[in-house]
């Protein structure tokens, strides 16, 4: 496959099927743009109605081509596209770009035609259909009709883009060019009938011209392939930045358990991205800002930032934003302050505090060079932000000239905030390897992403053990919704401790069976039909043992009146006290299966303090993974001894999470929903106990 993609990216011969003589029409643009951007290979137009296009001999059909092309661009109607693909495949063409629409994006009939297209392709690879094509800026090879290619030239760089939207590809190309951001490869995968996101990520990992990979995603069709490709990029030190559309959960149906209600599809994407080290751009404006910063190739090792400004107000804006993002802006150390003061005797400039303000001193090139060098040399700072004021309009090269002389002396990140609208000055800085931003908040986003990317280089992906089914579990006997007692028996079989409890039938008069559970107990209805018992009055806590019989009679009537369900059995449990209520659950969707941990009890959905992580099929979590999940919670301090409270038995909770992941991995897709809520976590050395739970099977 890599060979086919290599041919796609660097073809020597290109056939354009359905080429037009009018360069303003969609079918005429690919040849026009190949010539405009100086493609050095051979182009074969195919059109039976003309003999020549743009000075090139035109061939009446595919069979008339003088040689097998490396790549074919197909721009004919749907039915003709099917025939063209079949003919090109018969010739041995490695890959075809199918710009034609009318396939899977048009519903069931279109999907049928797309399946025919892939069948016709045989061993030939397909980009598309319904794609805008590919642009290799590094090697001057545009295989696309995108109007963004009307520009005369593009800055070449190390950021490559894979987009599931063709229109976004053109938008990014034009925006990047205007900002001076150099791109390398751009690919529109669109319908992904064959070649998809993972295939191109795999290719770009080995592409020497690519340092950062940018992904515009609508959906991930092959999660496991994508995960493997993302991990490959991470291991190679090539950060991936993603903009994922479709954050709204309005269309997600409520699932049976609390976990389903909390774990929307977008949360699953978040979990996947975090696990494989992908940086997610939350705003479209960040989508180019982040890779521009990462492409500089500089490592950010800490959160201490120096701000050099010629406009006090802009310096305050940047400092304020940095503070909100958790960065520090300390004053210069004494040696650095002395070095700065020596640059400008007197008190015209404020050079010994942060932001370092040269407003009153005037923008003298020697002063700027000296200040930049002193701040980059300083052990107090991990990064430098340069603020370009109004002078960047009249003297766009002033700061760029100072930076050009200093930047090679240090590997610390240097970024710029252009306060006025001065795109020329910003583009000059970006071309020097100093990413320039038009919003103060963008500086914080960029530095945060650089810090994240630096940490990823030392972050290991932990794989847990293979999940083996415990002896004695009869999976075939498990169907539908288990009642709470059955669910907890399932948890116990996977070594997850549970509270002591007994099942009590309504017709029984012997309540003495509950006395060993204590003087006060918890009383619950037992039903596979009602999974959220508190909502129908089916739970009572701190019930005196002597009042169990009367409480059962009252609860049975109340629950029946609210739900219409006749309750025949109750669960009598020991009272668990002195522990923190947590929850562990699972959620399944097309991306995979995730384990969710968080604050439990009836307030679980109210506080929504949860963290989610996808499991590798067939494997349980590593204990470190489970611990990392807990440390992501806002409630982690409660487990770790908040304000003098006793520390909780985190080790026992970690083991329970690992065992729960083993349960989910073993039962695979037979298990539809599963949750323990709450699981009580007691002080260190006293373990955990599952106090309630559900399990729903096919």
C-alpha cells in the first residue's frame, strides 16, 4: 500500500480522465494547475471530443494511452467512472483519484455503486470518491481542481494535512499561505471507500518532509487502524493535531445506565485522542495555530514565559491569558535583570520586570537584539513571547531582523503576538520559524500544545494483560438485564468485592435472615426491569432491622404505583459507611469500548466528574492506566487524603478497575451495559465494596 501512496504523492505520469479544454471549469483545472505549478512529469488528457488540451495531446480513451499512468484523476459521471476504474485497473494503474460524487454520500443506492467501484478497482487503490484530490506542495504536484490553487505559490513547510472534507482543504491551504505557514502534503480522503485516514498517517510517519500531521475528522471509520497509525506517529515523534466536528450530543439516545448518559460519542473521541497522544484543537482558529507552533521543532520544557513588548496593554493581555492557562511570568533573575538594564541606562524602559516593556526606550535594533539574547540565555525562562506593536505596520522587518540574529543561539520556543492587523510582519516572523498569532489567547494555546508534545515524547503506552475468563462462568446463560444481586455475583466472579446481602422474597415472613447484616440495613427492590431504583422509591437506607417487614410492604406498593411493576423480591444489604462513593462503568459505540470512572452515587450525573479510557480488545487495563484515570478526576484529592482526611484504599480501587476492565474484555460484545455505582472506597487497608450495579446482555 505504501508503494501505491508513494505513486500518488510523487507520480511521474498522470492521466486526467474527462479533462476539459476550459481551464475555468472543474474538469479543466487539474491540468491548468499542474502546468501553473510546474509539474515536471507527463500529463495525458483523456477526452474523445478534442485532440489537444493546453498544448498537450489528448487521447480518445484509456485504451489509447501510450503507457500505464502512475495516477489517474477521474472526473466523469458515476457510471462512466465505474468503467474508467475497471479499465485503469486492467492496465495496472497503481492508484486513481475519483473526484466524481454520487456514491455513499447519497444513501443506500450510492453505497451500492461505491461497492461496485471498489470491486471494479481490484488491486488498484482508490482515493475518494467524492474527493477534491491531493496536493504535494513539497514537490510541486497539485492533483486537484481546488480553486485555492489559483495562488501563484505556496510557502513550503513541514505540516501535512489529511481532511475528510475537500472544502476545508482549500480553506486551510489559502489561510496557511496568507499566514506564511508552510505546508507539505494535503489529502482529501472524503468517502474513504478504500484509502483512509490511517493509510495516510502511516505514509506521513515515514515522510521526511512532514514534521506535524493535521487531521480534519468527521468520523473514524476504522478505529483500530487509526489507533495503530496514531501510535506509530507518536513513536516517531510526529505530533498529530485533530479538529473533530460533531461535538453536539443532542442526537445521542439515552443509554440504560448512568455511564451511557455520561459517555457521549464526542467523549469517546476525546478518550481515544488522549490515549494515543493526539492534540485536539477545540477551535478552528487553533487548527493552524497549533501546528505552526509545533512545526518550529522547539521543545518546551516548562511553564515559565518571558514577554518582551513594545506596547504595555498587549503585554498585559498576553500575561493574563498565560495565567489562565497555568503558565508563569516571573520577573527576571538578578543576572538577567542586570544584563537588561545595561542595554538602556536610565529609566526609559521597564526591563527588569515581566512583561519586559521597551515602549519608552524606543524600538532600537541593538536594544531588541540584546533583550532577546538575554531572555533566551536566562535560566529563569522556558519560552519567549515577542509582542509586535504598531511599529510592525510601518517597519514590518524590525522585529524580524532582531530575531533573525538571535534565534539560532537557543532551542527555547519563541512565538510572537502581532497586536495590530499586520499580516506582513506576522508572515515574516512565521517564515523565520517564529509562529505569529493575531490573538493573545492563541499564544497560550500554542505553548500549551508545545508542552503537551514535549511530554508525549517520554510517555509510554501501557498494555495490560490478556483477559482470560474465570473458571465457572457460563456466559451462554447470561441474557437480558440482570437484577442487582445477579450483577454483583458476576462482579464477585471477577474478584470485585461486594457488600454483604441477602435476597428476601415478599411472601416470606422470616426477616431474621437479615440480622447478621447489622442493626440497621439498606433495603432495595430486586428487579431486572427497574435499573435505576431510586427514581421509583425502590431504595431505603438506615432501616432498623425491626422495621424491615413493614418497610417492604410500603415500598412494594409505592414502586408499583410509580412503575407498574409488581415487586416480588427485595435485597437486604449491610450498611456501608465511612467510604467515598465512586463509580466504574463501560460504554460501547462504533469507536470501541471504554471504561469510565468517576464520582458515584445519585449525584454522578449531576457533577459529571468522570474520566474515560478505551480498552484494547481482549486486554485488561494495566494498573498504572487505572491509577492515571483516577488522578484525572477533580475528586482525586478526596481519595488522596484531602485536607487531613484519611487516605482511601486507592490500591484496592485500582485493582477493582483493572478487574472490571477484564470483565468487559472477556464478555466482549455480549455485554451491552455494565456499571458499578456506587463502589465504596474505604480508608487505606480496608478495601472497596460494590454496593449496587447493573449488567445488561444481548
